[in-house]
């Protein structure tokens, strides 16, 4: 997984690309640290260039959601498609996250 962070008017956007698996654990915790120290009200995870996620990645998204909730940061997910969308909806992530087109 590769990611890039961009500042926007009302928060941050984090763009993911490639496959997101257990091997990306350390990199993702950099993102969790960003959430913990966020001074913005909203962070959007853009997965439009992410082509695969595994169950460990789903767990990392749950951790991010929990951290955001405890730090009053709204998280949303944008651009899910294909297998990534199928996995996220099968795991009922639509009950944790707002999905944007």
C-alpha cells in the first residue's frame, strides 16, 4: 500500500493505492497517529486506486474508526470499487463509515 495525504479546506484526504494487507501494518499506524493528532474535523480515505484489501486491512480500518471516534474526527471512505467494495460491504463497513462516491 502506498498513501499520500493532502490538506483540503475542511480536513485531510488520504489517498491509498495498490494492495492493502497485513504487511502495511506499520505504515497504517502512521495514519492512526495522524488521526490522534488531527486538528481537523474530517478525514477522507480515498480508495479509488486501491485494488485489494485483506482482513488485516479491515481490522486497521476498524482501529482508525475507533481512534477517530475518541478524538472527534469524522472519517469517511470514498471511491471504493470492485473487489474492495465487495469486501467492505460484506464486512458491513457501511455501518461504521460514510461511503462517498
